[in-house]
């Protein structure tokens, strides 16, 4: 448990300064020998602008009504000119936390709300409160934790704890100044921290309690003492009542201990609904077994207790395990409940861990976030810190199968089947609940839109989420529009269909994208496997002349492969991924190794496929090729067998941004007799990025005349015309490209650049700002000549 310091307003990260800052955060806690305490808290928050004023003109102060009292000693608005406008304390009111009201949580958690009068940009919200906690959760013990996110501006933080020498605190501090002094019969512990300028942070995958500036204090000697203290609170509740015995006998009348344990576990997860309950001592003490059975609901402590009592009724011993249920992967050196927010059950004789509060977890399977973590055994005899087993390879897997067809009108239709086992089946069942909540068609529409498909429609049909077999499946069917350009020769990545599982290779060992930002950040990783089969069939009369290269990525901890095949007018890719790791958190050299592998895996998904009319691939061209560019000399070839390998080589250079090499390969293919439709669109694109703008615009005009043009060819001719100073003509091509792809940031930016050079400064500026609004890094992907 982390005791709240100040209700810190969420700072908006801006390039120059935050919207709000914490000017002062001063806390003084006085602890008595029995563990009770009184905290005096003084806070000063400053709004840098109107957005900040909106954030901090209202302050919420959380407390537990069953364990604490709270008093607002003083509160006022300090205007930018120094005037003080006091808060009328009669207007301070109390309410439920928003998350409790929305989730149906049963809690005595409350918030006091202060509204600061006449508050505007440049003002300060200043208040002092006193929180008394006369009823310690564990008599004679005191513990506290506090973290200070680097993304928030703290001008001055001063924290102190005064406690009797007889209950000396274990202290753990990270990136915060700490000192300790004596004062008669007391010890005073002090911390000081300041970070006036917030630090912009990238994606972080672990809890703030694992990496932010922080401190923890505790009177517990070690985690053995902490685990035993929790067990002492719950032990009186572990009584096999007559009602519990009769129920256990009914559910599990016969069978082995494992069979009986599974029946009892499945009864609990299906019949006792999870409801978060935080009521005074109830934050740590479960309810009576018969009360849980009568009400049919409870929190994680109640699920653990009920399952243990039913197991005990059948002679099966079990124990409570304290663990973190989210993204904290360490235990503090000073023993606290900071990272211990969940309770699950361990059955030693079966070597099985069970989380009965998760209704979609099959017997013996845990949520991903519970594998490989530090934990605490909460028993009277064998309490102590330990480590959860990592997820074994073979337990959990994912498989996606997508079969799709591209129609002559540019519509893709198909089916996607998503299947998962183990912990991933648990996650997929939660998706099944979402489908049930929003409806089959709406769920499909939302998912297709999230994946960037245009005008996507379909259905998602889920298996019953509470049928706890080892595997779980969701079937999808879909149609999406806007793929006309693919039939005009435009390259595209393989469409992924109505995917509801991660892409093969993603998430199991960390994120597949943005690895440059995250390669130094520890991330959860698992031993698991994934595979997918995706196929795309184009209309009769079209073929895929070239198959993308296969891809293999192998490291000491993972293996990935992508294998492409084609048959007639269908192209398919099979991707597979498998990882083996003996830790729950990848960090250091292992994280760097995995991040580098993820870059290669992500790159394999960017491989382009192209389709062409079958006649275009086999019929030789009749129009002569233009003269070779001086920078791309070609060996003259007789028009004998068309050199399709040269086209394949050119496409590889094209995808790699090697423009001269690509143009050379396409010219070679053209001179060998490969049909214009197979060469001209790509040749003109490559040549437009070189110094040979005039030749490129001629090639692109021929390609447009031949096939009607696609956005890539229109863009290429626009670039070539721009380089020749024909800005008005370039505007026309870029406008057509934007009309076909209205959300393409690169095309919009290029249109803006052409307009600006053509004399339409305002129109150009508007388009460029629009492009930056879609992608603020779009200029990186625009040819240098067009960057403004």
C-alpha cells in the first residue's frame, strides 16, 4: 500500500514548460509506538497557463473514511500579484472517487474536494491539511511509500517522518536526498527532492515504483514478518463451516486431489463475481466464508479465502500468495505492501498457482502479469519472499489465419480466425467479453477502424468466454474498401485482415515497433509461440509476378521466420515466432538483443507485394525505352527472355530507398523485354528520386497513360515536375494523389510544397500544417528537394 502524499495535478508535457508545477510539497508525519500517525501536508501548485489553471483549480484529497480523518486547515488562491483569496471551508465537500463510482467498487475510500476561487493562469493553489490515522492496519507497524514522476515539475519537496527510537524504520531511497537525526526519544527521517523542469520520458513498461525517484519506509523486519502479519489477519477466517463442507462435498465428491481442486476452482470462478472491496481493515482482511457464499461476490482476498476453505474441506492444503497484479517487477528492500496489491492461491502438493478472482483463467493458468514475479508467501509457518515460476514454453500460444480476396472494385473481403491457448486464451476471452458488450458488428467496425481500414464492416463471433477449455477462438468476417490502386500496380504490405491478436512477433518479448525509444527500457517477456497464415487472392487475370524474400531472425532467445509462396492469383505468407526466456523481465543486454531483433521483424512486415495483369507480365513491350540515364549505365541486352529477376532486384532496391540501383535494374528489365506495365511505374518512381527528373516525368506519363496511374506514379511525376521547376503541373499531380488518399500526410505535405513554390503561400502553409497534424515527422519521408 502506498500512502497518498499530495493529490498531484497531472502535468501536461510541453516543449517549453509544463502547464502546472508543484512549487512546494511539504509533509510531516508523526508516528506513535502503536503505528498510529498524524500527517500535516502543505502544498502549493502553480498554473503556468489556462490549461494548468483548469487542472489545479480543483484539488482532490483521497483518504479512507474507515481508517482516517481529514481536516482542511487552510486553503487559498494566491494571485500572481501576491493577493490571497481564501477558500470558504464550508464549500469543501466529500465524495466517492470517480473510479469507484464507475466500477461498482465497494469502498470507504473518499475524496475531499477543494475549489479555489478566482483562479487563473499564473496563480497558486495553496492548502494545508491534517490527516489522522488512529487505527493502524497492523498494530505496532508503520509503512509508507512515495514516488515522484520525472514528467512532473517539482520545485521543492520536503518530507519528514518522526518515530520513536524503539520502532526504528528500515529506509530505502532512490534518487532522493535522505538524512536521519535524533531528537530525544525520537528519530527524524528527512527527504528532499527537486526537479524544477520536468523531464520528457519515452514509453516505460514497468511501474513508477520500479524506476522513478522514490522512497519507502517500514517497521517490518523482513518479508517473512510481513507475510506472517497478513496471515495472522486472515487465519481466523479459514474455518471450514458446515455450509462450506457441504458445498465442497457436492462439487467434488470424488476424484484425485487435482481433479477435486479443478472442480472447486472452476466453481469459485464461475459463481463468485469479482468486486473490489476496500473497507477499513477489509483492505487486508477477507470476509467470512459463509458471507461470501451468501452474497456471491468478493474481492481477491475473498476468492483466495473461499477457495482455500473449500480445498481444506477436501483435505487439500493451500496458502495465500501476495503479488503485484500489474507492471511492478521488484519488491522494495524496506518491506512494504507498495508492490503487493493482489492475493492468489498456491496448492503446494499440486505445484499449481490459481487466481480465482479471474473468471476467464483456466485451471493452472495465470494472467501474464503474474508469471516470474517476486511474491510473498503469507502463512503462519513458512512466510517469506519468493519468486513465481516463469511461464513455461508450450503453455501459451497464438494463431491467426486470414483468407482474403481483392475484388475488381478495390474491396477486400475475407475471414480471420484467431485462436489462443494458455495465458493468451485468457486475454482473448476478455476480447470475447468486449464483443458481447458492444455487439458483433460494432466490435468488428471498431477493430477495423483501429487497424486503419477504410469503410470497414464485418462481424466478430466469439466462443463462450466462460467455457474454460485450454484454447479459445474468435471468428471474424470483414469487407474493407479503398484498395483500387493495388490493381494498378501500387505496392502494398500484406493486409492483415480482422486481426484481434497481436502481430506474430509482437508483445511476447516486448513491443515490435518504436524499439529505438524503448531498447533501454526493461520490459516483460515470456516463453511462448505465435504463428499466422495470411493469404490474398486477386481477380482472375491478375498475378503476383514476384514473391517477397523470406525472412529469418534468430537470437539466443527467440526465432522468427516469414515464408512467402504464390500459386496462380494468390499469394500467402506464413509467419512463426518462438521465444525461450528464464526471467519475467528483459533488461540490459538481453533487452538490447531483443530490441534489435524486433526491428528486423518489424521490417519484414513492411515488405511490399504487387500484382499486375497476367498479360502485362508475359507480353513484350512495343514502345521503345528511353535513353539510359548517364548515372545508371546499362549493358545493352538483346530482347530475348524477359529478365524478371531484374524486376525483382529493382523492387528490392526500391523498397530500400536505393534509387539509382533500382532505376538501373528496371532499365535492364525493360531492355530485356519485360512488359511496360511490369516496369514503368516502378522505374519512374525510382528515377524521380534521382537527378534525371525530365526522363522520370516522361516515364511516369507513359505509366499513367498505360494504366490510368496510381498514387505512387502520380506522386513520382509530381516530384519530377517539381524538380524541373514546373510547380503548377506538380500541384495537379499531388492534388490527384491526395484526392485518392486524403489522409496520406506525405502527399499533403508535397502538395503544400508545390503550392508554395507555385505562388500560393497560404494554401501551401495550410497543407503543410495539415500534414504535420497527421504525422509530425512527415518531413523525414519527403524527398529533400521538397522539404520546406
